[in-house]
């Protein structure tokens, strides 16, 4: 694991939607957390290769810990792609 970049910490917090479920990304003390309704909050980690993972997602509808933060034209995260192959889209709603 490596520290999260300032860009990811600044641009990723917000509300995201997956199949009518709102997932919240928030930061606390220089760390990033994913909050899944009914399953609590879990930390998001960065790898040296530039990938992100949240181990608890293995037990969610996603079924995989891997995440990719997709930046929009204004440098903010517009969506998060999840899953081993990045085929699950969490679309930013706020």
C-alpha cells in the first residue's frame, strides 16, 4: 500500500450510485472511506501500481475489492469503476 494522493483525497469524496443504491465516499484524517448502506464504512487503499482497493467490497454486490477513480474534465472524480475488470460503474450523483 502507498499513501493516497492529495488529488484523490480532494476530488473523490461525494455520493455515488449503483443500481439505486447510494454509496458515500468520505475522507477522514488523510484517509478515504467508502460507506455502503447497511454495511458500514470501510477504508480505501492505494497500491504502488496506481490501483485502489477496499477489501470489504468482496462481500458486497460488487464482489471484488478493486476500484478505479475516473477524473472528469474539471479534475473531479465523475465515476468509480469497480470489479476485477472495471465493468461496474458507480456514477457520481453529488
